[in-house]
C-alpha cells in the first residue's frame, strides 16, 4: 500500500478508518484536531505505509528499509504504539516501551520510534504524540521517558526540547551513515 495525495489535496483513502471498528478512547486530542489513541491491529497497513517513507539518513538508518517486512507489527505489537489520526486518517505513531526488562529499571519508558506522514507534517502530529506519551507514562506510573536522536536531526531535537526533554548524553561518532559519522544523543524527560 502506498500513500498519495488525492486530487483534492487530501490523503489517499487507504489510510482512512472508515470501516475500522476501533473503539478506543483518545489519550490526547490537540487543538488542531489531531487525535491520539492506542494502536490496534487494524492500523497495520497504514503504519507500514508511514514506516516505508519516514526514515532517511538524517533521522534514521537507511539500511532499516531493507529489514521491513509485510507487517508493521512484526517488530512490536499494537499495544506498544500510540497512533495519531487527523480527519479520520492515520497520520503517525509513537512506539512507547519499557526501557529495561528488569525490575530495577521499572518506571523508565523509552520512545523507540516516532514518525509522521509527510502529508501531515506541520499539523502538530508529533507534538500530540509526545503529549500523549507523557499522559500514558503518567498513567503507567513511569518516572521518566527517554529517547535517542541523531545529532543531525535538529528539527526533532528542538521538538523534544519544547516538550521538556533534556540532553543526558552524547555518543560521538556512533554511526557511519552514507559516509558521515553521526553522533547519537540521549534525551529524557522526568515525569
């Protein structure tokens, strides 16, 4: 399934939730009408379409595209995802998971991916997802949410800072992407 802008400038119908019986309450609704809810199996195709075009050398790993399968949820199930909708279309996701598998790390969550459909950028989708992640973290009793971001992804870094994330660490020259060394940044927000 591919995304495309419709003739009227809208998004293609393959992302619409018209026939999907998703009966989940919104975790967060932004002033611009972006609704964030928990993921559901029915989101698989729409999220896979976003995943196929969301990542490039500045934001992710180009080689990751080669690992994509025919299902978005092969990496982690719907319960690990917050899904954003705008005007009835799935337009983004945030993967929120426990950071550590042992009791001593309980209460620390991590964002293992945040992506927004290209057609939906600048609508506040990423901000709505981050607000929903904070609400979900508080609901779960978490004390902290962490994430990793490439040092070259300045727009994402600024977004995270606006939402209260602070730099906790830098891993210089962590990755070699398309011939350039890129540092990895650890950021976190205390709840």
